[in-house]
């Protein structure tokens, strides 16, 4: 029995199984993701041209990120300061705190998983963002007011 073809096939399969599973950071550029956490949507969008992110939980937020292989870190986030339902505000605070601890990510089949060293993770689903249609010009009818002639004040004689 000739084992050469069997050994060769087994070696090729073993190498394929050990392939590089490092996510491609280029796939983040211009991508938009949503995660539903406790009934509150978390939106995370990656800028197509710069290493910036933005999104929305209750408030709009933005910041920076860096990627090196499967390692990802987020810079400080700036956000608006609107109030919302208590549960959504709690989700937002936990999300912002989590972002400061994220150290790795995985992106497969449109699913982005952000992970920290403690094993906590948030899974996002990639979504397409529809571009807003240009607003139609609105014509508002107004009432024409006739000009009224104002006479000079009359000085009173005292």
C-alpha cells in the first residue's frame, strides 16, 4: 500500500486547518453594525477613510480606533448628553465602559464580535445603511398682508 498520497493529503488538510484566522481590518472600513442589547440597539459605524468610529445608543457618539491583526482598541468617545429611558441609559454607560476594555475582535460572515480580556463580548450584525433621499422642496403658502399706511404722530398740545 502506497502511503505517500495519503500522507500528502493529510498534510495539506492539516495546513489548511491551521490557516491564518486573523480578521482583515480593511473589512471594517465603511462597515455599519447593530447589536440589540437588552432591547436597546447599539449602532457602531466605522469610517471608510479614517480610523474613526461613530454610532448611537441613546446618544450619538464618536471616537477613534486602532487595529493590529485581531487586536483592536478604541480611543476615548465623545457623546451628546441627551436623556433617555433608564434601562437604555444603563446599557449605554455599560457599553461605553466596555469599549475602553476591548482588546480583540472577530469579523466573520457579517458578525463583528468585540471581546475584552475578562471574556465579556458584544456581538454585532453588519447592516447596510440606506442613504437618505434628498428632501423634496416644500412649498408653504403664506397669506399676503396688505400694507397699511401709518400717519405721522400728532403732537398733543398741553
